[in-house]
RNA sequence: GGGUUUGUAGCUCAGUUGGUUAGAGCGCACGGUUCACAUCCGUGAGGUCACAGGUUCGAGUCCUGUCAAGCCCACCA
C-alpha cells in the first residue's frame, strides 16, 4: 500500500467494477419488501453543481439498505427541464447575437435537443464520479417516447374526467421569456418605489403604475368607507384621455391604503381582474406580450412600461393631475429565471382542476400514510394542499412536449399565428387576415407560435380531419407542458405504469411502487413533490412514496446561497479531482442536522480527505503487521475468537465497537446521517487509532484478530458514506485473506451490515 | 399580514426522549521527525449555551415573553 491514499487510482476503477458486476441492479425477491428511491432527476440543461452532491444522502440510505440485504433500487433519470433549459439555451444564442425568434419551432427544438444531449451525458458521468449506486439499467429521460406517451395519455384521461379546462385570466407573464408562469415560479422582491396620487376629478386615487391608467375601466372603493359612500355609482374621469368610468364598491379594496380609492385595471393586475370579473367590467389591454404599450396615446404607444411611466407622469404633471408623490416600499413579482418584472397579463391557458385531486393527498399526509421528515414540513405542506389553486400546465416555449390539442383554422379564424414565411420573413396575424396570402403548408412549416382565443374549438385526436368541418388545415397547440406535468408523473412513468390500462403495468411497477423514500431539497416540495402525489393518487390511487425526506441546501462559507451570478458555485468534479469523492461526500454530511443549511468550506473537505488518509494508513499498519507476523494468511482457523480475549484494552475497544454499531444503526434509522458519521469518525480516529493502536504496538501479533475485526466493521459502517476508500481497503485485504470469514463477500458494497452482537 | 426555523468556543456547526466537569472540525498557543499517517502525534487557551422570567431535585434541552437573523406563504394597488 502507498504511504498516502490516492483516490484517483481507485475511484473510477472500483465504480466500473461495481457496475460491471451488476451490483447496482436489485435482485427482485417477491418475499422481501424492496427499498426504493427515485433520484430527483437533474436538469439536463446544466452540469451538476455541488447542491446535487446532496444526493449522497440517498446513496447512504441505498447502500445501507443494500447491506441490510433488502432488494434495493435507486433509479436515475434526466429532466428536459422546459423553461430552465430553454432559458439557458437562449442565453447561449444571445452570445451569438441570435434569439429564439430567428428560428421556426422545429429548428429551435432540434438545436436544444442537441445541446441537452451533451449535458445529459455529462450529468451521468458526474453521478458516477461521486460513487452513486444508481441502477443505470433503469435510467430514464423525461423526453423519451415511452414517457411522453404516458403523460399524453394522462392529459387525455384528465380531459375525459373533466379536470382540464382552458381559461382566460390574469397570468404571470414574463415578456422577456415569452411565457406564462405558475404562481410558484414567481419570485417576490422588495422594491423602493413611489405611490402616485392622481386626480380623477370626482375622486383621487393612488397608484404605483400610472402608465396603466389607459386601461382603467372603473374606480373602486370599499363599501364601508364613509368618505366615498355618496360617490358609489357616480363617475370619475381618467386624466389625459378624459374617459369617464364608474365608481363601484368592493370590499377587496383597503380603506387604509392610499386614498382608499383604487383604479381598476383588470388586464394588468390580478386583484383588479378579480374585481373586474365580479362586476362584469370589460378588459382593456395597454401592454402587449412583448412588453410594449398599446392602445394608449400617441406619446406613449410603443414604449416599454418603464419609459411609459416616466412619460405619463410628465404629462400628468403638466396637466396638473398629479397631486402628490410618496415613496413606497412594496413587493413586486419577478421572473424566477431572468429576474425581469412579471407583467400580469390576460391570456388563455390550460388548467388542471386541482381541488378534488388534492383531497386524497391531504388524507394521506394527515393519516401518516405519507410521512414527512423533518415532521415540521407537514404543516406547510398541508397548508399548501388545502389552499391549492388550479394548475396552469401550459407554457409558451418550444422545449417540451406540446399539449395534444388541435385547432382547425377554418373553424377558428381568429387564431393568431406567428410564423416564418418561405422567404424567411416573420409573419404575424389572425388566420382570417392572412389565409389568402399564405398556404396552410407554408404557415405550418414555419410555425413559431399560435394563440387561440379561449373559446376556440379544439379536438384531442389527430385523426386527419377536423371532426367538425372535416377539413385538414388544423394545427396543434403550440403551448408545451409545464415541466412538472412530466416530472410529476415520474414515479409512475419510470416504473412502467400504464395509464390507459393500469392492470397491464410492468412488474417493476407492482413491485417497487410505492417507493420508500423521496428525498429532495425543500425548494421543490410544492413544485414537484406535491404534483407527484396528486398525480400518483389520481392515476394509481396510492401514494408514490412512504416518506418525504427533505434535505438541506448547500451554501458557501458565508452562508450565501450558491448561484452562478454570485460566482460561488463549486464544481463537484474539480473537488473530486483534488480531494476524492469520499472527502466531498463526507464534508457534506459530517456534523449536519437534518434539513438545515450546509456551509461547505474547503477546510472541511480537506479534513475529510485527511480522514480517508487516516483510514488508509491505519489499514496499512494492520496489513504490515499481518505480513510480518506469522499470521497464516489463508486460513481463519488460526484466529482466536475475539470474544474470548482477556486483555482489557481488547475488551474495551470491542465494547466500544459494539456501542458504535448500535449508535450508527440508530442514527441511520432516524435519518441522522451527520451524527452517524461523526460517531464513526470519532471512534475510528481517536479511540481506535490514537488510543488502542498505540497501546497494542508491543503485542501486535496477539491483537491482530481484534484489529481486523474493528477495521472491517468500521469499513462497513463507513461504506455508505465513503464507498471508494472503504472498498479499496477491503479489496486490498481480501487479496491476502481470501478465505478469512471477514472477507467472504466479493465486495464490501454487498457485504453484510454489522450486527450488534457480532463482536 | 400569516407561518416557520435559527441564535452554543475566533469561524462553521453538532448536542436524539431534560441528568454528573457543554462537544467536533477548522483556526490559535506550546511541544514533538521513533519503523501506519506532518493529509501526523501530544498538551493547552477559549463558551454567564441571544436576553428576561417560569416549570423542575435538576434546563443548552420544556413553557411564556423580548430582541436579532433567515426562509416560506399571501391580491395591499
């Protein structure tokens, strides 16, 4: 053995061997209950970052259960990650001076596909690099045909069950990304802004968005507000355009805020939209989808809202309608991806009715059929489920499967189309306005986007003709599915569930579903876990997992979240290269409490690297003694039964070992991985090396059985945390002690977990 | 506004159901090259466990309040 442990010499070699021997693939034994975890599928848009290394917690559980002799499956996958990926790709395009608008959707899709394939392979390599005991023979990708086929069937089923509808309402629209977002995808930030008091003649209103006055359709006051009682039903006048609107009463209006009178702009504010619906007010738009002003006045039209605000204020001031300006700190919604301000806009989107679907989920969590760890998340999870809103599943991007609905253009002439013509010219307009100039083939070939009015008729099956008029000029919806619609069915699709005919699902499904543990970052508890449960119950009538285990976020030394923009993202491959995978793995686990943030520092990784070296050298010491003594290497009969040893030190260390086994076991069962590792570290380094090993130097030969017993037991306990170095040492010993009972298993990875009474 | 978590050594954090002198890693001080390891070994300094009350024979650990920080949720224009 070398003087130092050099991970580079062993890691890849050992991983390949494990893989070759099929150790990652569970042996299905119907008499035994399997232990199953689905890997939270990494986004194929990006290489993995250090946060992903937290999957090591899953690896620890998997390896532990494998050593307990359970059929153990850890199923890997890759996610096409719709918006995320398209966003990353568009940034790449931008560097080349291009944008998504330069390509028709087929071309763009193909380009992204190619880009993603590269990253998918990189992701797989990185997971192997970290030693993850994933069953690669069951790997799935969210865009593979079988998976997509299933999720389309789910859409159909939801539709047949009347749980899908199209709705026109205010959505969170990012004019930069060009798509709507669900409420979950909107970040909120505090911003110092101003509150402007405007003179509407009969009444004064206060607003932060003076540029939207052109789309006002009413002014609302609280019915209990004495100041305005007399004005209800009267009129107010919008400045600059001198338009008269009604003053209405609604208790959603806060009396205390501003003047207590609220201008109602249903097209550009969610609250206003709600009030507008209630009072049957019209919808006037003054900001279009690319973020520019329309339907205003000639000084403003065509400007972006920011400039428009400035200009509007200027004009208001000049006309004496700007009464006063107050500073105001409030929160605004921004796009979680590009950080631009979210524009609430009215659009038609596809929704899933979620209220009913959430009921069995709530029951399951309440009754404890599905548990959460740490348990404190139960409350917030239930809270979200109980107040769930309908789920907008449509996204206006190309990257992902399109919603399987078709529109006949003849039957829906008001459909708005955007496409690139044969001559490479971008064309926009309603079908009714352009059908005479462009053939259907030309439109379909260069199609970028279509936008159908909410009342448009669609059909679900691509039959070859419109079921209504029999025509063949129809186009598929260009909206794609929200990524979570696909990954929300991950436990079902990857295990071979058959949506159309559940009884015909694959054997894997019946054996492994529900899975044992779902471990993930709490960031996506609602995004992902919530949807998986909803769809799991809806389709399979069972929870997808028995336990939801939430792990922590990795932050830098100063407690800052790792993000690219901060430039503090650590590259796991680089760390592995420098310190070894085991060191990185242990650095993320050692001394952490469940679901609290983890500050990763280079010092800590170094400390863990030193620990792997300590293991290595203690082993080297034992091996050297083994070789220099008269120890018969090939037989186990020569060994004394460790239990019969009389020496006090021996007894003490063995008692300590027994206690350690018990404690590690207890901690692992309670998901206290940090504690478990700390216990092993302390025992091995200080009790075993510093103390016992030093003491027995004078009677090495005699102590050999004890040394071996303690070493192998520690290797086993440590294996889930540091699989490589432990396996490397085990193999080194195995070569010398082939027949020894401690080295029966071909690989430490599949050896038997230490039992309490084994000493 | 509602919810939730955290506040323990210079730094990053453990401390499981309340039980003897409160722990680790890193850092710091001093001392060690002997045949496992300088990625090492030994010795040591350093904490009124945020603050104030309470329960208890006994509290870092349970309860109440205060202060501070973080996170999540929410339609304050």
